[in-house]
C-alpha cells in the first residue's frame, strides 16, 4: 500500500523568505515523517527552490508546483515548463485545480494535456476534479466526475505507475467556504472515483485518491479514516506549519 499523500497548496501566498521559514518550521514539527505518510508542499513558483532546498535529504518531504504549461519551451509569455519546474526542485504538479478551471477557464481537454505532458516529462501529477453546488444539486455528480476523469486522463496510459499519479476530489462548493462534505458525501464520491478509475479507465486500484475541501486539524482524522481516502489536499489550513503538521499526523 502506498503512503497517504498529505498535500499542501499554498496558492498565491508566501514570498521566498516566508516559504523557507514555513518549510523549516514544518520540518521541526515533523522531524520524522509519520509512518505511512508523504508530505507534499506546493508553493508559488518563486518559492519552489527555497522549499526544495529545505526538504533536500529529508525522506517523505516532497516539493510540487501548482501549474505548468504543456510544452517544452516556446513563445508562451508568463508560462512555465516541466523542465523549469524540475530545475527549481519540484517533483510533483497539480493539474485541473478548481481555481484554474473557474478563474482561468481551463477546459477538461487542457487539463488532460497538462496531466499527460507532466507525466511524460518526468513529473508526478495530482489531477484535481470536482463538482459545483449547482451540479451536485442537479444530480450530476457522476456525470461531472466521469467527464473530468475521462478527459483528464485521456492520454495517460493505464500502465502509469500508481506512485506517479494521484486524483484529488475537491467538491468546489467546499473549497474556502468553511463547508465540508460529510462522511456520506465523501464516501460516495470517492467510491465513484475508484470505480471509474478501475472499470472505465483500467487504472490500478493502488492509485491514490485525495480529498480536498476545507480540510482542517479538527476534521482531518475523520476524513483520513474513510474508505478510499488516501490523503488530503489542503489549502488555507496548510499555510501555518503548526496547523498542517496536525493534519499530517491525523
């Protein structure tokens, strides 16, 4: 069984000095990675190198990026390539985060292109999927997740090693709102994702499924203990090392 993947998405927070200090504090609070846990921190692009330097040589501590462009190089002003991310020290990347989809208009096809290209270029990927409140209330949960998974993994071979890929289910209505999907909703969604991955896409049952959506120290233990929850993707509660360390130990 793969370790639980405890991922932090720092979004557009923390300049280099702040990021380095947070990473150092996290290592102090977690001098030894808890058993069966991997810790993944995704800082802003400008802080990747600083976080990676702090984590160097510390087993179980991983550095990631929040986005990439699916080309090796070129006239793509403002974008960043997989090789640039690897050069800075990133080994993972998020694709398809709900904010990329809603704020920047990324389509399912674009998310799929980024996911496949990241993996082909030697990065590991966390593919993010999830429904809006309107879609859930309209009974479209399965339809939305099936569409996002099919497109997001369209060019990823079923033989992709489970250690290189994870799927994060993040109900859009529970991100940054303080609302949390209850155990029933999480179990339902994660069971559905597992079935789609295995039956429709032929992916390994070992592939990790993370939950993301207002995860905090006081609810992390309950969430992590649910079937088919192989880790978490944490936003606001990961910005403070003390808070995130408690989630990691949940």
